[in-house]
């Protein structure tokens, strides 16, 4: 948990330190996430259930006419992940520090309402309070993120309701690990996909 807080604080400080310009906004955002995990097959099998939680964080948005750049740092509480290991049911708490790097494509709009699409990589740093599962997690996991949103302009403040879908690209758990007294050697990459509903406020 201390590692998670330290990473989040470092990224937040870096975002705040970025130069503020007329075409840039620093913002906050929060929302709900619904996560799906692929099963593990190999020397032993592990079956995962879906989980739901919340996320909250900050972002820095650079608006460059038709194309923009948005960099964020989010704490994501994935929730309790239910897993069946060799027929024995278990669960562990999972959280992430997510660093999305989004390219934002702006469409023809009115002065108040501006629709856009988002796409880009997300670098996630998973952690768990359960030591066994913490040791099984990769230090960083990469996913591809796509989304759509609307920017509501209200003077110097903008509201950004969004829906996002992240598809796991790299491993979420190591290819060799132990849970309790059970050793796992996996044949396939174990991935995590996420659906996110988010509301951002830019200042």
C-alpha cells in the first residue's frame, strides 16, 4: 500500500509541475469500473470472476484544436476478486495506480458541447494487501484504452463525462508464481479488461 501511495503522489506532483497555458487544463475525475479477468491454464488452473469498484485521480489536458493530449494518474479500487484455485474458492483485494496517456480526437462541435474520442496506452501498477497475491502480480501491466466523451464548456470550467474500455495487452500475473502451497506455471497470458464510467472536471 505504501508503494501505491508513493507512486500516486509522485505522478500527481509531476502533473501539477507541468506549465499551465491557456490551452491546457488540470482536472480531477472519478467514476466506476467493471473488471473482467481471463482464466489461467497450465500446470494448474485458476478461474477468476468479474469485479467492480471505483477510481479517482487527476489529469492534465492539452487541447490542440482537432487533436489533444491527456495524461492522467488514477487510483483504482478493483474490489474483491473471487478466484477458484484447484477447486478451492478464494478472494483477494486488488487496487491499481493507472497512468493513461490518451490522444483525444475532437469533432465538430458547438461552443458549449464538444464530442471526442480517446485512444492510447494505460500503464498500471497493481498491488494487493494479500502477500501471496502481491507476489504473483507483475510490477506493471499495459493495456490499450479506447473511449468516447463529451466536453461541456461552462466558462473556465469543463465537464467531461466519458465511457472507456481498456483491453489488457501484457501479463497481469506472472507466468510462474505460488498461492499458498500451490505452484502455478501458466501457458497463456493472464489479462484484465475494464469498462469505466467516468466524470472529469477541468479547471
